[in-house]
C-alpha cells in the first residue's frame, strides 16, 4: 500500500517547513501540527497513514502522544 497522507508533528516551524517541502515535492499530501494536542486533533480529522513526530516538544511529548494513540481505539485502528 502506498503512503499518501503524512502528518508531521514538530514544535520547530523550520523543521515542519523543510519536511513539508521535501514530501510535497515528492507527491505526498502533508498536514502539520506544532504540538501533541494539535496532532491528536489532526489525526482524527485527516486520518494520516504515516506520522513523523518529534519526541521532545513542550506539553505532550512524542512518547505521550504515541501512548494516547495506542490507547484510543479510533486512532489505533
């Protein structure tokens, strides 16, 4: 199965910009989130097939968000 929808989660605007630029130029549909809470909302709305997430972020870090995803039947399916 080809991956078409990617969610980038990073508190750095620069990192989000560069990753988005590279992926869009290669034909991917990309959405971004700047923190863990925003990522969970975008996941429910966009249903990405791949998530590229920073581990060290203010608020909910990447590990906490990953645990939230695993515990949520709607997101972990």
